[in-house]
C-alpha cells in the first residue's frame, strides 16, 4: 500500500533531493526511502546499550566513591523531606 505524504523542505534540501534522484536515476520518493533505510541502520548500530555502558563504567573503576554517593543520597533524602513538608 502506498502512503502519500506531504512535507516542506528548504531550498538546499530540495536541491539535494533532486540531485540524488538524478544521480541515482530513481524517483525522489525512492531517494527518501533509501535514505530512511540507511539512517535507520546507522541508528541501530549506534544505539547505546545501557547495561554495557554500566559494565564498562564499573570495570574502569569510574563512578562515585562510596562515601560521596552516600553523602549525595543523604542530601537528596533531606531535601525531599523539606520539600514534602511545605
């Protein structure tokens, strides 16, 4: 099924679309389809993995020292108590 879509492009982008269409010898719609497919593939490749990032942080010894983390949590706890009482 074909979905017709209308969107506005600035002059530079419209010219780039026409140039690629001519260069690739395909329709402008095909240029958009190919470009979206490529962008989606790149987004998947560069999608951050939070678990892997956390593991790297722990393996590198990075992060807060325990005492600093405890002090920060105590400060947040106290701030929340005052916030709730107002």
